C-alpha cells in the first residue's frame, strides 16, 4: 500500500531516466537520493516522537507542580532540605499577574501530557505527517515544550541573579523535566518535520518571553534586599487555654523558630494572643534584621530550621502553623513516637 501511494504521488517527468524491471516490480529506486526522499515521505515514523516518554516527563512535572500549587493554596510549607525553596516560593517571582507560577506550570505540563497520550493512542499521524510535515499534535508538543523550557531558563536565571544562587530542588527538577521534554520532542521529529514546526514554536518562545518580561519587569526594580528588624504587634486576645498551653510548651523545652517578616509565624502568634506572648517559647532566626544571603541565627542553624515556622516539641520537628489542639497532641505525645501532625498529613 505504501509503495502504491508513493508511485501515485510521484510527479511525471518527461525526461526521467528509464526504470528497470526490478524497480517497476519492487518499487525500489536505484537512485540513492530518490530512495532517501521517498523513505522520508513514506515513512515519517522512521524518526518518531516517543510519545510515552514525553507523557511520563510531562506527568512527572505535573505531579511536582501540583504539589507546589497545593502547598501554595493551603499556605503550608513544602518539604525541602534547603531554605531556597521557601525563598523562591514566597517571593513575588512565584506569581504571574497574581496567578501562582506552579499552577500555570501544572496546566502546561498537563496539556503536554494530554497531547502526548492522545498522539500515542492515535499514532500521531495525519495528512501533514504523510506529506513529510509535522503533525498538528507534534507541532503542539514542540510549542508546549518550548514554553516550558523558556520558563525554566528564566527561572534558572533568576536563581543565579536575584536569589544569589540559592538551591531550590523543585526549581532544578522542573527545569530538568522541561528541558528534557523539549529535547525529546525535537529529537523525535527529525530535521524536516522540525523545520515545518519551527514557526509556531518560535512564536511560543517569543510570546512566553514577552509575558515573563512584562510580569517580572516591575519586580526587579523593587526587589527587597534588606529588612530592618521590627517587633510585630500581636493584637488578638488570649484565652486561659492559650496562656496555659504556652507555659506548658515553654516548661517542656519546646521551641517555635520563626522570622519577624514571616506571615505564618505572625499568624501562629495571633493564635495564642497577646497575653500569651510572655510565656510563648519563640526563637527569632533573624534578630538583627534580614539581608539577602544572610544565614539564620546559630540557634536556628543548630536546630536545622528549613522553613518558618518550625516547631520542635519533645524532640520532634514539625513545620508549619498548628492549631492549639494539634500542639496539645504534640505535647502529650512522648518523645520517640511519631508526630500526630505528621500522621494526620499522611492520611
């Protein structure tokens, strides 16, 4: 069937060289250049996009950004061995016109994964593919990979410049997945189909770059590099329960490590109220103010604080805000046993 189609598609040439009997019977040309051109048109799948691999890469990126999006929406800290993750995710650069960047990334990854799955199930072939051009699905995958890789490149630039080389494992992971997605798609297209999809992909690149430049242009001029220390005013009323709990936490040697500029730390203090602050076991990690690149106070470094606030109760480390009831559970759970808050999150 393929040989018949190729012969039907071949243009009639009045001065064409004679065709041998073998060529007429087998459809094989003795001209290497003609054979190569015919193979490129007739067998576009000779070099094909590994759609399953693309779907897996994009799916992994979607899972990562979905976790970051959920953490952002719930105002909960992310699990990260360095403080760079929190620095990036809590910065103005974590938003594009008010929309969380992880949410936009998740939508892009999901879109690429969906297209790859659809192409894998349908073979990814259409009339354009049989003509030697990239299919609509392949063109969309290349454009989507270009968008992801462009965002990854911008993020890597910001990490090295604005964030002074801070280590953000989620940023590096997303950049690796985005770049791998683009390279796998481009490598699977082959030169001819890659050229046919170049214009839409270039448009996607310039549109993404323009969007990022517009969104981040105003932030760079107003980026904060230093904050003088200030004591936040707690204006909520305490209860006998909150005052008693603060006292028992202090007597048990519990500590809450935080930063004066951290909104979650402030909210945790507000939970206890102004009357409990005299008993509240708080450790400030930036007692002399904050500057970009500054290390946390020795007490916080010794406690291996990676996020704010961080509670240490009965030897257990619990990150994030906790309700009074959750703090009671932590206090009543003996040392060496799993954290009740951690068990609840895993359920």
